[in-house]
């Protein structure tokens, strides 16, 4: 399916609409340095871990996946566990505390190419949604200047409330398509994470666009991307 033929477009947030993926990477790195020191994990956390185990996933799923890669068992605990508690949720909440501090100090920037694409979709009357594992999606959208531009947002808060499995499962994307009233086969998804691309491909979306912000074009294509771009403004050319 050609980009211009999509009857709806579903976009990820961090790394697609905003440059916040880089901030999340720094927060994960800081958190896992503390986590690994506390748990006695010798093998250091790297950017490769982020792209392989964290990118696009919920906080708790990211903690689970990274620790599983090191053979470290850890109880899930409870979503209300204080940051640094020896549970998957506790360390996930520690990461969130770091990223919120970074956002407060540095702000949130929207990619100019993404702003142009969102404006083009609005001008053409193409329905659009944000599908993000983040539980801070609404605040990030508002801070980046996207407030009110997406009538449908399926984020980590919605996923938890509706018990939707996170990416790479397709459920969040399928729920957003349902709320937009569109068949996935005639809709497009834009994702920068391998897990997100895999989720869109599994959902049967007609066009899956991978945005290479560091995951690698080959990895995105291997996960099911039909097209890979470096920036969203390439879709308007």
C-alpha cells in the first residue's frame, strides 16, 4: 500500500513524533547501572540491550527482558512499588523517575519532519492515532506541541486499564484501529522500534513504515517494515 492511500495512520511517540527516545535511552542506561550494581550483574548494560530488549516495550517488560538476558530472576512486584525496590516494577519506576527528571530539565522536542507529516494528515483529513508503550504519552504530546491533535491515544495507561499485551503483541495497534473505525489492512503504522514494527506486522496493517533512529534498517525490515526512512519528511516527497 502506498503512503498516500492509507485511510488512517497510527504513529508511535518516542523516536517517531518526538526526540524523546534518546532521553529514554539515557534514563535506561542510568537505571540499569544502578540495578546491575545492586543485583551483582557483571556484564554491563549497553545500547545494544536497549534496541534488543527495551525499545518500544513497556517499562516492566523492558526490565524483565534485560534481566532475563542476564539470567537474573526478579519478582514482578506491584506497579506501586517505590523506585529501586527489588522487583521489575520497582526498577521500572526508578527508570521513570530518571526520565521525568530529564524531561523537566531539558524539555521535549518534536521532530520537524514529524510535525510536517502530522499537519499533512490533518490537511487531508486522514484519521490518526498515537500508539505508545509510555505511560507519559499525553504529557509528552502536550509538551511537544501536539496537544489535541490525536483524538485516539492508546498508551501504557490504556494498555494497563484494558489489559492489552504490549508490543511486540499487536493488541495496542489493533485497539487503536478499532477506536478509529478502520480496518488494519487499509491503515499505516509508523514505528522506530523493532518490537513496534513486529507488532504492526503481526496486526496485518497494510503499510508498516520503519523509522531508523538507531535500530538499523535491516533489523526494521527483518521485523516486517515495508518501507524504512530516516525521517518522516521522506514520506512527503
